[in-house]
């Protein structure tokens, strides 16, 4: 009988990639050929058992199961804490590997894998002492380009999925664009968008997605563009094409993807009261119990009930802005008058308390004591660039744009970071 031959060499893929060389600052387009390599250099006689940490597992329990002594368990726990800063194992995330010289030999090496990018190796020396070493896995990050178009009856999510943008990246993109766009009224069939984001690889295998590097959306009011950029002080943020801070101190729509059911207006017929009066906020439809995130960082100045608003929270933000959230079914734990909240922190849950026809969030922005339209008010940026950083940003952005132009023509390529 003919022996099956190893023809795995046919699997050696060669790929052309565009490389973003050296620092993020200088984009040079380099032709790189990558080849998949087999990387197993483990001793074949070794016996390895892999244990995925499940809920209820403890480090000591797992070690004892593998035949380690109580003394070993204590030493290993101590070394892991002091040398690798690992005190507890996380269910559904961490993985342990136990290495033995052969089937029945005692464990001579333990590998703790707390992330795809980090391995902690514990080895037992001849003297019985456990040594700990942390190995950082080399990461190969690529910037990939995806583009799409809104079709009739589409949502941005659907169009993004069709364009091949992963769900996690889409959520981040939505969060970013929500600072500049009203998804309810700014999205129309025919609008085009693109996203550049990171994909992380290890030894040619994709491990996870990274961050959004740039995004563009043809909104009704014009093209919205945002670029991620690292300032000279090491902090990163998103900026528009001119280098103005894109992350605003407040969000126009606190709840992602919630439909606007009633807009801000100076005059409207109240659905319950029947007479005409101003609607000082925007209503977002959402089901009871949906968490309501704070639109911006600030301090809670009211957490109360009144006939009209039902349960409501009011937050004072830095500067002259206040926001109000009404009709809550309940308040979030720990949110009281005087509590400091961060942007996105849950302050309460959607409900229909007060004068309301059904579960929704009624959201108001008050600027210097006057109610303003959350959808159109010009909001202050959290961080702007200084003169030097702005100059660097513009250079970086122009080079990245050049790279993106290439990717528009050849979307199957990527930028090597
Ligand atoms: Zn309302």
C-alpha cells in the first residue's frame, strides 16, 4: 500500500502585503512575502495536558488534580503572584498546560496562558525549586481596510456586517461616529463608509482584532472622518481630518442604536397631556431595563422622582453642561446625589415612570441653564492637540491616507504595522 505523503507544503501561502514601516509616522510601502511555518519544537516524547479554566476552578484545585503536592501548590501560588502578578485564574479565559517527561512522570513544567500574547512558564528545577518566567508572544499587527455602502432599508450595523467588519469593531465604530452623527436621521441609502482597523496575528495565525485606526462616513452634513493618533505625551485619542478632538465631552445618543421616537422641538402636542408644549429633549425607544449610560463624565446633582419625569437623574458635567435622563424604571446601584460618574457608566435603567406612553429614555442637554437640541448642539472636545502634535498629526494622517488610497484599489492587501 502506498504511504500517504505529506503534501502540506502546498499550504505555504505567499502573500503580498503593504508595509507601514518603522514608526507610525513614516509610511513606506514595502513588498513583504510571508510564509506559514510550522513552529512545533516540542520534544515528541513529552506529555502535555491542557486545561481550560472553568467557573469554580481554583489554582490549588487544578494543581492538586495534576498530582502536585500541597507544598508545591503553595510555592507555585506564591511565585505566580510575586513574579507574574497572577493571583487568581479567570474562568473561560485562562488556560494551563502541564508538561511531563512521559505519561507517568511528575509535572516538570506548568504554562499559564492568561492572554494570547503572554505565557507564564513555571519550571521545576532538579533542586525542587519552581522558577517563573514570563514570555511575551510576538505580535504581528496588520491594518486592514473594509468599505461598504448603506442600502435601502439598511442599518449601519447591517451594512457594516456585509462589508466584513467584525461585530466588536462595528460597536467601536458606532461609539465613535455617535459623537458626530445622529444615526436615526443621518443615515441614508447610497452613503459610503470605510473602516481601517487592526488584526493581530501570531505566527501567521489571526488571534484577535485590535483597535479602530480610522473611519470615514458620508453623513448628510458632510464626510465624518476620525483617526486614532498618539500624542507626544503618550496618550491616544481620535481626531478629525484637521486634528480637532473627535471624542466629545457628551454623547448625543446615550443608548447605542436606539430609535428616536420624538425629537427636540419648541412646540409639540404632548402624547399624554394632549396640549401643545415644548419637548425639551429627545426620546429614544428602548425596552424596560436597558442600561442607561452617562452621556459624559460628571457629578450626579439630582436623583429623584417627579410627576412628569418619573425617576430621573441629572448630571453636571465639566463646564456649562448638564444632562437629564427621565422615566427610569430604577436607578443604578451606587448612583446618588454627589456621585462622580464616568462617560458610559450605567446610571439607571429604561422604564416608563412619570408621564410616559411606554418604555423610553427621555434625554435632555442643558447648556448654561438653557435646553438645547442634543442632536445638533456643538459639543466640546475632550482633548485637542497642541501646536506640535497637530503638525505631527497632519503628517501622519496624510501618510495614512496615502496608504488607504492604495488599499481602496487593492482591499485584499493590508498595511503592516
Ligand atoms: Zn421626552
